[in-house]
C-alpha cells in the first residue's frame, strides 16, 4: 500500500518546508544570525591572518621555552584556583543547605557577593592588605616587629585573589544541585545500612559530580580569561604576556600567543558544554521535590560557624574594609568623587548601550535557535556559545589590529568598543534569553493563535511580555560585565574616554591606592545594582508562585 | 439532517516518514460531542492539531462548516479557523488575569465585558476575574481554559486530554461539571482522551483510534457489543477471544453453539470476542474446566477458567457462592446477542 505513494508525499514535504522557512520574518532572523556569526568569527579569523604573516622569528619565539612556560603557568593557575575553590565551596554549600549551622541564611546570601568585585579591584585590595608594606605587615611590625612578609606577588597573590573572587561559581552550582537533590536517594542509602559519612561519599558526592564539573570549569575559565588579577599580581600567564607584547608593539607575536590562548579556552568551553549535557541526565523529575533534610550538627555547629564566617571574612569583609580604608585615606588626601563624573557617565553610557544592543541582537538570535531547529541553527548556537572562550584581551587585540589597519574611521571610536562588548557578552545574553524563551510553552502561543490572533499580535501580546524578565535579566548581566570589563575598554576606548574601570586601573598601576578607592566603590555599587534588582524580582516571583 | 461542522477526509500526517495519522476520515455534526479515544501515541492529538491548524496535513483535507481550511494546497492559519482549544496543560497566559485571559479571543467590536461575564458565569467562576492563573486551583484553571476557548463562540471546541492534569478525586467531580458546561453551551466538541470512562461519559459518539488509524466510530454500547475490529474489542471492555468454526447458521465453539448470522465462509476458523457477562459458570464435579484465578469485583466474583483445550476464559459468578481455585466447573456461552467474530490471529 505504501509503495505506491512515496513520490507525491516527498513533493508535499518539500513545499511546506520552503513556505515555512523563508518567510520575511525568518529571512530577517537569518540575516541577524549571519551578522552575529561574522562578528563572532572576526577576532579569531583576523588573528589567524595576522599570525600567518608573522615571520620565522616569531614562530621560533612561540616554540621557545618561554611559551611553554607560560602555558604551564596558565594551566597550573587554573588548576590550583579550581581545586582551592572546590575545597572552599563544597563544605560551604553543604553547611548552608544541609545543616543547621547558625546564621546559615546569612552565609548563603553573602557568599555569592564576591562575584561583583572586578578581579583588578580584588587584586589591588589584596595587595594593599597582604602585600609588602601592606596593612597586615604594618600591623605586624608595630605589634611584633616583623619587617618582612613572604612576597605576595606572583603565584600566591594570583591564586588567593582569583580563588576568593571566583569560588562563588562553584558554590552556586553545588548549592543548586544540593537543593535539587531528591532526599529519597540519601534515605534509600540509609535504609540499605549506610551511615551519614558513607552516604555522603557514596551518594551525595557522586550526585554532585556534574555540578562540580560545571562549576569548576566556570572557575577555570574565569582564571584563564582573567587579565586584571594576574596583571596586578605580576604573574605571567597568557593574558599578561599578550598585553606586554602588545605594548612592546610585537603584534604578530601577540597574535600568535592569543591564538594559543583561544585554543586552550576553547578546549575548556567544549568540556563544559559536554558536562552540561551530561548533567541534564542527572536531573530527575522536575516536579515539586521535598526540601532537603537538615542534619543536626550538635557541637560541630561551632567549628562549622567558624568556617563559614572565616570564608566570608576573607572574601568579602577584608576587601570591604580595605576599600573603606583607602576611601577614607583618599578623602583625607583631598580626593573628591566629583572628579569621577565623566568616568561614571562614560561607564554607564557605554555599558548601557552595550546591554541594549546585545540583547536586541540576542532576541532574534534566540528565536532562531529555539524556534527553527536545524543543523545550521545548532551550528550557530555552538558558535555563539564558543565565544565564551574569547578572553577580553584577545578580542581587544584583534579589534585593535583590525580597526587600525582596515577601518581607521572606526578605530578608537565608541562603536568599535561596543562591538567588542557585543562579541564578549552575547553568549550570556543569548543564554538568558534562550532559557526564558524555552520556558514559554509553545501551547501558549498556539492558544493565542487559536483565539484568532495573527503571529505578529501573538508575539507582541504573549511572547514579548512573557520574555520581558529574561530580556531584563540578560541586559542587566551584560551591563554588569561590561562595566567591569577592563582589557577591552583599556585597548579600545576612544582617546580620553575614561571609564570607572580604566580609572581604577590607571590609579592602581601607578600604586595610587587611595585614588583608586572611589572609582572602585562606585563601580561595585553601580554594577551590583541591576543584580540586586534581579535577585529581588526572582525572589518575589518564587514567593508568588509558591503561594499555591 | 444536521449540518456537518468538522469533516476530515483521508487526512494524513507523517513525522520523519512514519505516519502519525493515516487516512483518517471523520465527521462531527453540529452540536455533537465526539470523543476521540485511543492509547497514547495513537495519533489522536495529532488529528486534533491538524483540525486546529497547528500542523499541516501531508495529504487529505479538513473542512470546517463547509469551508476548506487545509489540504495540500490550501492552508488557513489557526487564527482564522474559529476553533477553540483547551490544552492539556491549559496554556493559560501567566501574565494576564482570569478576565484578560478570557477576553483575549473576544473581538473588539463585541461587548467584551458582557461576554467575559457570561462565559465565567457558565463555568461558575464569577468573582475570580482579577485573580492571576497561578492563584487558582487545578480545577479552576481548567474551567478558565474552557471559558477562554468558549468566549469567542468557536465553530468547534477541541479538548486535549482535559482531565489528565487533575488528581483522581477531583477528576470525577470536574468531569461531571465539564459535561454540564459543554451541554449548556451547545458547542460542537471534539474531546481527545485515553480514558474510556471519560469518552463514554462525555461523548455522544466515540471514535476509537489506534496506530494512526480510526478503527470504529460509534455510540458506546455499539463499541462494546459490536466491535468492528479486534483492537476495539480488546481496548473497550477488555474482551477475550473464543475460537470456533463457522457453520451455516452460527458458530460452533467448545463451550456451546452460538446461533447468529455469520459473514465468514462456512468451515473457517474464527475467534469470537466475549466479555465475562457473556458466559455462565456452573459448578459441576464432572466438569472438565478448572478455576485458575479468582478476584472479587464488588457484587460479583470474577473467575479465570481454563478450558480442557487449554484456552483461558473469564466469567462472572454470583457473590453468594464462592468457588475456590481448582474447582471443577462447566462453562456455557450465553450472550443473548450476536458476538463479533474475527479471523484467527
């Protein structure tokens, strides 16, 4: 019966394929998709072109011991930062989710906050607290007469700073996994005769493995891409070496090293994507689970409390105190916040523009990725995601070369800086918009269509209002990261265009610590504002939806 | 004769080259409630989505009140079909209040408020206009979905597994309520379900679907007493099969002769679909059949009996006397009506 008819059926399928795919709207979406693809490929491709024009000496330099050493240092730092972050984050997450440690809500609320501290600010505060002639040393000198501390600069400084700033990534993912975990699994283990300790190692930790992997890779990526902390702590990883080469005008050499860095980060991003996919299978039913059972710590509560307080003290209270200290010193020395008016306005203007444009581009891109599944869109999605691998310094370097050589009328203008922000932050924006688009059940749009509204009206009255929180979240995240972004701003900002980030940097790199305090504080306050709004909204939303 | 509101003709839909709906022909007359019944994955939801316009047919056509809305050359988008749909997950717009949800599909030129009021009255939700969907119970959400679909006065109302999201206790109550609302609204309705009780309770007629094909469209009694296919016989009322040989004036089986008109040729071996109440159980120490399983079904015992041939049948016995496992019995075929016969598998 079926052998007679395959021919006409095939024809029908082809036609409907065509009418669906290439309407005016889809054409527009694909146009945006193509532009984004070009923008995302531009830095890497241009660096490859530049590198291929490098002379033999540059290639030999690349293969020299120094490059291998840099690679080793970079990987070693990423590894150690990740490991120490895990050592901090896992107990902290476990204490705050699963035990009755005193003030656990407070620790849980404070622990993610270091994420708002830019790495160069963190590094400067650490250095001025623990470094030579720092606060700690002065204190020890007056009390104990100790005149020298082991040097903070180099590896230890970079390790301490980056760990304290990036462990929240691991903390958040482990906490989420602990909260989501079905208590029945641990109960099953107990019923099979395992005690708390055996259950922790036999059931809890294996179930946390995907979260540990995903969070750990985020920490590693943070470390690989970071420029501010390693630059200030004077530890020669790839980003710092690239910057040094760039400053010495050895540009082909810088391009070559940048490509090596891209290769390394790309590897980590690919690993992370793999783990994320695997982690998906570990999530059980999404239905309402019982809340996690709370373990009574007994007299172990006090060491646990000390641990939580200690971590928060080091990662949050110490930088805050140092910031306050330098701020007061600055005020005493006659620094005024008024001088920062232009820098503040520039930072808000550039980041705000970047946020709006990035989300405006991310929306059609997400629509394409979610609503028009196919090999081409999944390729585009992967390309967007792989832009996570591009460190700010690399994108900045590529755009400087490209701008100076090919589009001089764009070089050192705001649009080129915004383009850099777009390339750097579009993965975040697409990630947020895409996930809130996925949460809109297609039946909602179908219901609206069934009630007599055309596609455009349905988009305006149903899809867009439901998407608004996601768009807002995406925009705030881009705003926040663009505010903090140092290397791209440093290399690409128009002449005389000072932002808060560059103000901190130029003060700190000349050791004017008191002068850096005011812009750093402003930067933290301004960038954490949208985040606070987001968190509050999310909590309201959760409370409303739990009231059922 | 009543007008035909929905007509599907040789409707076909393939998903990656496997047919989900295969040559479905179906019509629903004005004011009728048709239940589309079948196991999950049988294509009933796809059929409904083809009628609503959320899927394009690969072949065949859909006609709504005489207007061709879909065939391989014509495709009227869902918003122009005047089809109301109640989704399995209700699909209430989470950012709109109850009143705004219901008003969404009502045309501007109509008196929207009056219409919203009237429909909410019908479903018994007056006073909840300002609530948001997440502030409602599951049963209330479902009635909002129903009100929203009814508000624009659609030509046909489609309900997709409307009770599957409710827990068992609530389900019976809501089912009765929905049946009342549907009758009162006078709407033409297609209701998709995998639950036989729901189909029988709500449907004027029931279409049984399996593997993309409609097996039979009939009223409930007819499906039970005269199943058109072996699948219908098994799916409706869990029939079992008794082999027999076709005679000129009936069917000869190992548990008795059944005088009834036969379509098959004389001498052919066929199987008759029977239900437990078609058989009579007689306790007989000389009987060659043995009871192999028993269960109590409020009011009667249900026995599984092994015949001398090794075939298993099920029959009922009065609750006043109980026969334990292994009791020797005799079984007779006493349906009182013709049994459907199918070629042997």
